[in-house]
C-alpha cells in the first residue's frame, strides 16, 4: 500500500463501498499495543473530503498507483 493507491474501507470483513479514498502517506499516529506495532496510513476520503489515519488492516487496495514506479 503506497502513495496514490485507491482504497476502500472494510469493517468486519465487509467492504464499505461508499468509503473510497486515496493513500497520502504513512501516518505518524502509529500505535503500539501489547508490544505489537500497528501500521496506519493517512487517507483522503473523497466523499467526506477529509483526511484521517486508518489502520491498514481496515483498507483494501482497489487500484494501485503505477505512475510512481
């Protein structure tokens, strides 16, 4: 998962089709619980026009950005 990838939010194994966003960068809000680090990405949610950090386990890439390869 990298900058420019198009992602969809998924919760409890189900995709939330109305929540589609663009990966902006790694989030500096990475958290650690019980000795395990959780990776977060800053996502720009198109429908809501806002940026928020989201744990990567809740994101599914639906289109990869190939222009930066």
